[in-house]
């Protein structure tokens, strides 16, 4: 039979085994002793927590990847869109994360959702689509400012997807098509202008020597002949006829 001292020793051994806690390298333990928090968090490694006097809260120091659900947003130019994002943050001060807020994960998630709606609601659709880096930096700055008293550092905020209504997608497609047509017309007009400018320069050169016009005419005939056409219709330059008339007159 077990004696009283053996029972007491057994109870003490079980108590000490229960008091031993092992914290991983990325974990810290915020210990409350008789309801008052200790000066510094404990860990990593082997620590002793003596229940019921002590109570420990584990806090991870790794980067947390939090997905922000799609939010219904009305932009500044009255376009309804759905936008989701992702937030990367980590706990820098475990004590503040436990003492300053009841649940820092839930609080950060709600803050990120409200900030996403407010910031994008003040922007136009073109800014949301074209200036994501600027908006992401603005979101990161605002969320980090509000979570700093909680001992949390927001490292990055990225908007993942912008879901547009069907009518807006068609409107953007028509706008892009019109923009491409405008550029094509501008490029074509610039080409015509450059061609006209070069034709004027060529005409000035040819006008100084009438024989150059005849050579150009014969060169054009040779180019047409290479196409194996059955019938060739071409105008007869008057300068070419005048050259023959002068020769005949001299004879």
C-alpha cells in the first residue's frame, strides 16, 4: 500500500510535470501571476508555469497572412465593385497584443475590412484599376497606424481582385477599342504627313532636272512589268513627248 509521503511526492511530481511548458522559437508566453502580468514575456524554450497561480497565453511571432473577404464598394464615380485583399502582419510586442485588445486577429481583420471600404470608396474606378500600388501603400499606412498600439506591425497590404459588373466590363472594352482606333488614326495621319513632306522634297528635286521625271516614269513601267499583267494602262507624260518633238524639229 502507498503511504502518505509517497502520495504527496507523486502529487508534487505530477504538479511539476504539469508546470513544465515548452515554447517554440517563434512563440512567446505572456504569463499572468495572480492576475498581474509579468514584466517580460517568457520563451522560447523550457519555462515553468505554476497553475493555478500562473496563467500563460501563447503568442506567435510569425507573419500572419490574413485574407480580407470581398467587400461591396461604391467608388467615387458611383460604380459598384467587389474588392478583396490580403494583409501581412506580425506581432512585435506580445504583451500589447494580449493586454490592449481582446482578440488581435479578429480586430485586425475587422479594421482591414473597414479601411478597405473607406479608402477605395474615396477613389475612382480608374484609380483602383491603374494605381494599385498607391492605394496599397495608403491601406498599409492606415492599418499600421491603428494597429501599432496593439503591438502589431503591418508589413504589406495587397488588393487581389476587382470584380466589375458586366455592363462596366463592356463599357471598358468599348473605351479600350475606341482608344486603339484613335491611336491608329493618329499614327496613320502622321504617316500621311511625313509622306506628303517627302513627296514635296522629291518634287522639288525632280523639278530642277526634267530628265529625272522621265527616268522615274521608266522605272515605274519596269516595276509594273514584273507583275505579269496582261494589260497595262499608264499616262503619257507631256515632257516625254516634248523631248521627241524638239528632236524632230531639229531634224
